C-alpha cells in the first residue's frame, strides 16, 4: 500500500473513531430513538456498506482511473480530503452532546444552539466536510467515482433543510443564527 492510500485509510479510521468515542462518551447510544426501528436499521446498514466500500477502495487497485499521470489530481484530492476531514471532525467536536446519529433526527429537549467554532460560519460543517472528504478521496485515488459523490449532494441538501426546519421550530435564536451563517460554504452556499 502506498503512503497516500495509508493516509486516506487512516483518515477514514480517525473519522469513524472520533464519532464512536464521542458518541459513547455522551451516551448517545442510550438515548431513545424517534424513528422506527426498520428505518434506523436500514440507515445503519447503508452507512456501514458505504463506509466499508470507501475504506476498501483505499486498498484495491485504481477503479475507473481518470488520468494517466494523476499527480496534480492526487495533490488536489489530498488537500480536499484533509480539509473535509478537518472540517467534519471540528464540527463533530464542537457539537458535543448536541449531536445525534442521522437516523435519530430530532431536537432534544436539552439541545443548545451551537454558534461557535466552525458553526460560527457554516451551519452544516459535518455534511460539507464529509462531501469534501469523499470528493478528495476519489480524486486522490484517481477515480471517476468522484462523480458518484455528486449523487449525494441532493440528499445532503434535503437533509440539511429538514434539520433546519426542525431546529427553527424548536430552538430559540435559530432563525437569527440561520440568517447570519452559510449553509455549507462561507460566502458561497
């Protein structure tokens, strides 16, 4: 395995490890889910399959290579991967106990508005970071599968809008916060 592939795999492992450590520390697994068990199970399976597929891609030969000499592509990919990884992890750390699994989407009674750190600029740094991470990973691996990441964008946008609607109804000050921040990318989106 090349150092690049090791870096990408270790980044994915660090991402998942942070989520699991913070989830257990906050007792998220013990909280009562709001969604049906079938829905939760289906989402968990999809998440697990995607994680395994992406991680496996770092150890198999190139899939659908884009370029014969991908040095610039790989360099751009590593930068995007690193930026996305850092953004997603910073967002997760900043959320602390306010974070819930995507399949448990709801506003908890003790939930607080987080408007510091990366949340001072972006309302959804985890979503934005994860998308950047995936684009960067695929570019680093010189793979046309980078186009498949585009299929996730509408799903993420819909999900973000649903969350914003819930938070707007339940969290005092969220509407003002929403007016002062960008959804995914500062000064753009």
